[in-house]
C-alpha cells in the first residue's frame, strides 16, 4: 500500500538487525535512516532494503548553519528524515520495536512468529497506519463506537449528519505492548510493569484536547502537517531530553485543531522490547517534569490568528508565543523558539513546492 508515496524514517545508533523481523512489511518501501552520535561509526543495514543513510556530517553539509536546529545524541534527530523525504506520508519507528512478539491470550503467553490480534489476524502495523491516514477523522463530535470509518462500525444514533463527512487525518498515533512509554519516576516505581492489553480500537482525539505523542510508532501526512513535526531542540548541549516527540505532538495538535485536521490514536500496536535506564531518563527529563506543568497549559490556551492559514504560518506564530510566554520560564525556550524558525527556514529551502510562505527576516530578541 502506497509504496511510492511513503517513506519509513528510523533514528539509530546501532546496526539495524531489527529490520529482518520487519522485512515482509518494510522491504517494498524506501527507508531514511538518521544516524545519531558518532558519524565515524559504521551502521550496518541488512541487504535487500532500499535506503539512504544520513549521519551528522551529512546533516551539516546539507543544512549548513541551519543544522543547529537538528538535535544531536537524541532520537529527535529523526525529524531530519521528515525534512529530506519527498513522499506524501511518513512512518517512523524506533529500532527497539518489533513485529514478532509474545502475545497475551486467555490461555497465557503464546509465541508468535508474526504478531496476531485477539481475533487471530496478523498485525500489519504499517497497513493499519495507512488505513488510519486514508480515512477521515471526527474531532468535533465524539463517536461512542470510536472510529466510525473502521470495519464493522458506523456513526451512532444522535451523531450530527452535518459532521459525518469528517476532516482529513493528519496524524496516526500507534501504541505498544510490553514496555510502556513511561516517564522516569513511573519507571522507578513500576519497574516490572508490562502492557499486555490489546484494545482493538482507533479513535479521533477531540478538538481542544492535547495528548502525549510518542514517536516510536507514528505516521503522518507530510504534505498536511510536515512542517509542524519538528521534534524540538533536545539532547546533547540542551537542558532537556525525552520531550522531543511530545513537543511535536503539542504543536501539531494545536495546529491541526486550528486548520480543521484530525489526529487518530489506538491501533496499530507494536512490541516495544527494551526499557531504557530510568536513572538516565530522569536526568534527561528532570527539567521537563517541572516545565511541563506550565508548558501544557500554554498549549491548552494557545490561540492562532485567523490569517494563519498554512502550517508554516501557524508554526511561526507558535514560535512567537513560545518566546513571549515560555521564555519567562527559562532562557532555553528562547533558544527553542529560534530553532523553530530555523527549522521552518530549512524546511522551506528543501521543500520549495510545499513552501507557501517565507519566514520573516527579523527575529525578536
């Protein structure tokens, strides 16, 4: 499905042996691999895959001074792959996520060579993401049967007929079995907890509601919201990490609400195999745990002017508001606001056909 219209973006610091497990699903597609860390290290990719690999030297060469907006030693570097892709859709996945796993059934743990859902059907994560993106979203009125466009579902009694056409879906947010996507404090108090619940549902996140977006199992329409999918300035040299995907999710959701686009969450599930070190995570998240109590209300209250009719215009306006309102929390947010503008400048330079507006020359300091 859509093999000529979708790129798979993978950030990594290690050899990509995990692709062997995904071969039946990924081999028809083009892969964009963004190598984090030491560019002198050789990353091995299994034979038979169509891919391009970028390391830090490549990023610096392609973007020049604007490479400063791409995070280093952090999975946020993946957003460089979004920028250089020329396809309509993006699917991004982490290199510790698998399609084969132990599935919890009523009879206990059963080994599956290919993932099965509770009905016994094979799980094809990529196919499910594509189905989500190709069907409309319903952010303005909640359907109690979840996604009315899913097989075996429809709009329930009382759902307004004027809203049943839905809006284009910009983001498909998948979930995970086994290792939950927890923050460090929760990891520390629940070190053995595993997610074994498979909920066979997809639903649209309502307008005005934020969510903590996870980048390890995510797809989006690059033409609709690509410029908003900036994973922030995180990692090496920055006072925060592990908030890159959530930052992109908050920005994107505000812009989707403004532009009448939809965000879906739920299926597909993937198997998350490895828990990261909670003490390392705590060091990365420490500032974010405090800052999020002000950052999230900021996004909840953010209002974009009516003349923000493109994603670029919306994002530039958000960067101004980040500087004005979050810059008071810590100077980091002024730096982040600058990086947001740099990201848009770089995006428009590499994607002139998708650049309806230019970034203003002057920046408020």
